[in-house]
């Protein structure tokens, strides 16, 4: 396919998917958006885990009134942590400023609730389960608080400082309430392991999300660079064709002017030469443009497989273009070029199949891919468009020149299929065409 295969003139072409199903909102998302949604809800899940693992079990350990207060504290802390994590994730993506107030609020709530838990342990109503419940709430809010606060910093030193601050806070808060040294060491160790693990998990998730967005941006950049490279190639070809001839025309025209002023008959011969060179330049420009517009089907099929595979899309190409008339190859080559470009630039595909086969006196090209998004999104092989050089309308015009037809539409839950058919019997020179492999 080469760089020319990434050239397309304007409106992108994509299929549509069924958005009436409950999962339609998910299919409309791009891969980075899906990863971001997964990351965001993973942070929300931490809040659910905090309530389920720390808040609810206290009902089986202490009296209902005390358990209700402890669970309410844990719930408030978990909700604050979820909101802070969501706002901080927006900050890491550059959508808002750093939520400093929320981070401070979460830090204060963490310290206050941890202190309240220790106070209840020492001065609250007694009972066999009170120490266990209060200690669990104390260690839990410190662990989840430190893990969430780590999202609000970028540098590793500050992350370590946040975790160590929680550890020292746990130690410093325990001693005023008369906790034994062995118990303080155990709780400090629990907070170190829990807060460190949660902070590492959160930071790794954000790093992975950033990598996905950077890879997606690199993919778009690669496509734009390929288009720019093709434009430069075309510009160089035109410069090579016109530059020398225009220089010769300019010199001969100047010479003809000088000869004409002197009344020399050679001026006519120079202008005839200028006319000849101009006509030759016009012919060469037409050849350049014609070569730019024509597409070799075999090259396009190989290029499609190479480009899509390099983009991480599993691409299978079947069929052989050998023996097809040049008109058919050019028309179908443009179909492959346009469809492949749009799968690469606008799709979220993991698989693409390109097939070429003979059927009852005609040749059929099929391009099918998955990962189609809904309206307003992207993902299909092609979509309708206006204009002579892009979209379904442009492809149909090219196929119409060889009496071909084009059909396109969604297939399956998230797939899109394009079928182009060209009859061989009506194409000049089709006789004796070799068999096209299926």
C-alpha cells in the first residue's frame, strides 16, 4: 500500500453500530477511553472495598449504635476518597487543576477518623470486639487514605513521603492513647504494607493510562506523518517535472524577446521551442497525476497487511490480484486504500480481514473489521461521505467507471463489512484473465 495508501481526501468513512443495546455506550468509546473508564471505576471499587471490608464487619463485633457510627465514618471517608481519586485522575489527564482542597480534606478526615477509632478503643464502651473493630478502622482509613493521597503527587519522593507520613502518623497517634509498643509496631507494619501496596497500585494504574493515551497519540501522529510524506513525495515529483522545464521556458522566452526586439527571425523558432516544451510539461504533469491516482491492487493488499499489522491489528489478506485488468486493479486498489486508512486512523479494531475472490464472471473484494463505534464515534472500515475523492460516494464513482458496485454496512454486534464487486466481462481486456485465488 505504501504511503499513498494513507492519503485520503477529507471526510472519514465509518460504519455505524447498533447503539440501542445496553453495551452501546461502551462500544462508542475509544481504547484509551475504555482504559480510563476501567481505571476510574477501579478507584471507585476501592471505596466499596473499604466499606465492605472495614465498615460493615464491625456490626458483628460491637453494639449496633457504636457500629453505626464507625460504619458512617468509614463510608464518609470512602466517598471522599472516591471523589478525590476521580478529580485527581482528571488532573493527571490535564482536564482540571490539582484538587488541593480535596486532598487536604481527605488527609484531615483520615487523621481525625483514625484518632476517633483509637479514642473509642480506649474510652469507648468495652467489649471483646471493641479493640478489634477500632484497630481495624484505624489501620483501614490510614491505608486507604494514604493510597488515595498518593495520586495527588507526581514525584516518587513525594509518594514515599505521603506513605511514610501515614506511618509516622499512625505511630504518633497511637502513643497518646496508651497503646502498647508491640501493638503500635504491628499497626504501623500493617499501615506500611497496606498503604504502600495501594499507593503503588494507584500510581501504576495512572502510569498505564498515560501510556495508552500516548500510544494512541503516536498512532495518530504516525498516520498524519504518512500523509505528509506522501504529499511531499507528490510535491517533489511535480518539482522535478516542472522545475527544469519552467527554467528552460523562462530562458528561451527571454531570448525570444531579445531577438524580436532586434528583428531577428530566430525569435519565431525560440517561441516554437517554448510551445513544445510547455506541451511536453503538460504531458509529464498528467502522467505524474495519473500515476498518483492509479493504485496497484497487489501493492495495496500487501501494504494493507503490513500497515495494519504494524498498528497492532490482526490482518488477514487472501486472494491474488495477478491477471486482473489495470482498470479493475486501480478501482479496487482505491477501495483497499480508503478502507485500510480508515481502519487505521479511526477504528478501534483488533481484527481486519481483506479478501479477494472470483465469483461468476466478476471479482469481489471484501473488507471486514471489528471494533466499530456508534454514531459520532469511529471505528468502521468506511462511512458515507461527500465529495469526489472520499467516502462511499467517491468509491462508488470509481467503481462505476468499470461497472462495479459497492455495499457497506454493520455486521454482527461490533463489525463492519464492505463489499466491492466488479464484473470482468464488461471490462476491456478481461478476456484471458487468470483465475483470482479465493
